[in-house]
C-alpha cells in the first residue's frame, strides 16, 4: 500500500523498476484514486464544479466555453444539475454547494442561481447570470438591457408597432432587465406599453406555450405583429404556436429571441436573436474562479456586450 501510494503521488523512495510495475497494474486495472480521499489528505480535489439547475441549450453553451478554457489548467470539470422537480428552482444551488464543496470540488461556477449566493460560501464561487445583479460573489453576465433594446429597435425599424413581450423567469434579474430594455425602447420610439401584450414565459418551452397562444389568439386588430421572447427556446415555441394557428413567420408575425443558442440558427425559419457571448461568458467565469483559487485580487463583476443577429424570422409587418 505504501509503495503504491508513493508511486501515485510521485514521492521518492521507490525504484524505477518497481514504479513501472505499479503503473502497469494501475493501467491494467483502470484504477483512479478517490476524489474524496484525496481531498481529505491534500485539502483540494483538482476539480472545478459547474452547477446548473438543469442541462438545457443555454447552460450547454456555457459549459462548452468553460470546458475549452479549462484545457491546460490542471483542473478537471464536474457538471452537476441540482434542480429537483419539474419547475422547482428555489434553493438548488445551496444544496449543491453543501453537497459538493471541499469533498468533490475546489470551487464552483453557478449558472442562473435562484437565490443570493453570499460571500460566506465554503468554497470560491462565481455566478453567471446572477440572481440579484452584482451582489455577493463574483459575477459574469451580458448586457441584458441593451440587448433587449436592440431587439425592439430592430422590430420598430421594420415598421412594427404592436410588439408583444414574452418574459423570462420572474425570479431572475436577467428577465427583469430584458423587460426593462423592452419598455425603454418602446418609450423612446414613442410607443405605448400595453399590458395586454406582456406575458411571462418562464424561459421554458412548456411554460411559454400557453401565454404564446393567448397572445396569438387575440382578435386580428389586437394581435401583435411581432413577439420579442426573452430567450430563444421560448421564441421557437412562439413560432410553433403560430404555425399551429395558421400564422406564417415572418409574413404574418415576426419573432425575435435572446441568447443565440444553436437551436436558433436551426429553427424554421432561422431565428433572429440577440446573441449573448455564451462561450466567452463561460471562459471569463472560469478565469475569475481560477484567480480566486490562486488568492488573487480580481475584478468582481464582468458584463459583456450583446449583439443583434438578423435571420429570417423577422420582416416588415403585412400591409
């Protein structure tokens, strides 16, 4: 046991021939040391945790950015989905951090937390799309207000005047900021904000279907000519609902989303959207976390720009 331990941990006191025999058996058996045992002995695991409520297109794109940036750092990646129940968001990150902290992971990137994560967590934490904005731990997000304004300005520029908003999760600051940008852009364009054209879609296709159907089932003179959905998956659901009601996109209805996940490009028609730099957000969050783990003083809150991506789901309204 002692000899094997010395070989695994690269300690002196074992001959080269013996070390080669031990390594050969390790390779033959596919042996891996226990993360928990290693963490107890070394006080570290060499593993970065990425905690998400669920694996969906948005978090998957962030994971790609984090994973690519992890190469060469010496750390491994553990992705953990912490939500239980169909739409039970509350408190999943606290449970996950308590379960994984110090025994399986050295630090965590938490994606769209449903609560305020305080600085008193037992391990370093960086939040992407934070719950209440720049409070608590280090954060990375996109410019949600400007992004929403870009979406509305695009629709107004095409000639739309009855523009509906399908919002995101009420518990997330990003959803509130996107609605804020939506309202500001309409106000600046001299257009009124009608409560009849605002619905909550919850950032989830199942939750977006009913409010989308309500909006598109309004009488023709009241029905919106364009819908801005607070994320791409909800926007794609709007397109599906429009098709089921006999409405053509973009001839009868323009639809624009937010995020620029791969599904937006592959939608029918391809979805006009506001792109968050998701891979860059993931990479930046990892860099901030590594600096924390090294004990460096670094920027606490990073906000990245959003960009309008024009595709085929938006066009001038029908005459």
